[in-house]
């Protein structure tokens, strides 16, 4: 799954929150701030049910976040990912 989350999602712990959620769901992939000041993007791979749950969770985010939009699409898994991590922005 590729997702882009927009709103007040930078500077509020969104990447760390996503890392925690993804690890709890047994997913692998990465999350990073977008090139702008209002988005976070991520790639996650794993069980379809876990991806569905992560997508639903993204609409809430951590307490200080204000999610305005979640754009998510399913893509074939690329493999080669050993864990979920925060990527350099």
C-alpha cells in the first residue's frame, strides 16, 4: 500500500505514531515527511487485513495531528523490506 496523508501531520509525531501502528500490525515498509510542510507518505506491505486497519488508523493519527485527507492505493508488494522504519525526509 502506498499512502499520502495531508493536513497537520508534520511536527506532531505522525511518523513515530505510524511506525508504532505498523509494527503492531506486523507490517514492513517506511514512512517519511513529504517534500512540503503538510504531508506524510508511506509504503506498507503485509497481510491485507493489517493494511486495511492501518489505512483506517491513518484517518485519526496521533492526538496533535489534524488529518485532512488520506490518499491510499494498493500496489503489488515489492518485497525486500525487513521491517517498518522511518525513512529520511
